[in-house]
C-alpha cells in the first residue's frame, strides 16, 4: 500500500493538517524512480485574476502561467526569484508571473498580462481565442534570480502553438535535459451565494513528473522481455507518462479532490510517497516608496510632464494598486 493511502502527512508517517488550496505537494513514485510536484491554487489565483478583471481567455492563460511558475519556483532552495515571461506578437503581447522564494519551499507569487483590449475582444468575438491565436509567435523566458551579485540564469524557448505546457516541455528538453512531463489547468468554478446570485471563483492546478536516474544508470532490458526496444528505465518513464496523461482538468481544479487522493488514483500501484506540503500566497512588492523612487528617477522636467489634474497617478501592473502624488513631493530634493 502506498504512503499516500496510509497517512495525511509526510512520507515519514507524521500526520499534519493538509490544506487543499494554495499549496505545493511534493511526491515520489518509488517503483518508477520518478519525483514530482502537484500545485493547487484557489484563493490566491482568484485574487490575482479578480484584481485585473481580464476577459476569461486571458485570465485562463495567466492562471496557467501562475500555476507553472509556482511549480518551478517552489523548487528553489534559496531566497530568490523565479520569473516566467512571454513576449509575442498577438493580442496578448506579454504574460509575466513572478515567484519570490523564501528558501524553505514557501513563497509569494504575482502576475499580470499586457494586452491590446480591442484586439482581444475582437478575437474572442470571432471565436479565435486559443492560446496560439491570442499570443501568436514569440518566446517564453524562464529566469532564476539569486539576488545580490549572483548572475541570473535564463532559458528561452519558442512559444509552442499548443500552449505553455508544451513550451515548458521544450525548455526542460533543451535547457535542463531532464525528462519532464507537465499538465496544467486553469478555469472558473461557479457557485451561488445565499441570495441565489451566481459567483465565479478562479482556480488553477498543475502536476509535474521528472525522471530520477537510478544508481548505475540505465538498467537494461526487462527480465523476460528480451525483445523489448526499451530499457527498464524507459519503460518506467513511459508508464508514468501514460498515467499522468489520464489527469483531467477538473481533477486539477476540484477543491473537493485532495491532492493525495489524486496521486493515489494515478500512481498507487507503483508506491507513491507524498511528502509534506508547503504554502504559497499572493504577494506584491510594490509600495508608495518604490513608486516614488521610480518616478523621481525621471527628473523634474519629466515629472512635470506627467501631471494630470494637478496630480500624478500611477498603478502597479501586478496588483493594480493606485498611487497618487503631487509634482512638488516628487521633485523635493531633486536638483534642477
């Protein structure tokens, strides 16, 4: 029997409360030498997307980007940042998701989409709202920033017409050279409040498996199957990949389906071991002081040109917080 079926806790048998939302669930498939992570986002992604109020296809894409960013950023073992950014020629010219790692498996995430609203609405009205049609040709950059004087690491791959999942597969194949398979989903769930009014709540989820080489490398042909064209390692990877492909979007999004129950459904025959979950939350680093510093960097003349109705108003792209300044307070202490 797998560990996931025995306890609601870490692989060492300890019990702990496991929240169903805004978590990262690490796991390992013992018999197949596979490790992985499962991400479940609820209130977090709902808050991010409702702050922006994008059209539904745009929200769905940003929700997928947030889930993928949490999946990859939560693997950082140091305090730093993981940034996913797409740049493309379509109505959505940019997606940005930014994960701030605390170095202990927890972190904060934020994100936004830059788009041509008219072009997006026209595409939706014409029924051309797939990810390929909304983003168009472009690339996806994945950046690891360790902070301080450390160099940044960045991998860049072309945007795949099939979506962010396929682009991520290409990244791991070309940059990390680790066998990796990912499934991502994002979408709204609807409920009714006490007065019978419909309410929409956004959710996102993702699951990833990666091959872990056994000691001694590839193990040769399966016993009793000398005609198999695959090594035992390859057979194990193929089996795990086929099982992962059975995951449906609603299983990644359903708040009633606990992550460990999904892992048990997928991999119980191969000894899945679920480890302790870690949390993730929405967090933006903007502040009035940061915005003031950015505006002051333009100089007095540029500050005067920004004045509208006697004030200068700026909005954070990530969290939509609005900051209002007067020209005099921004120019205070600046050399003319």
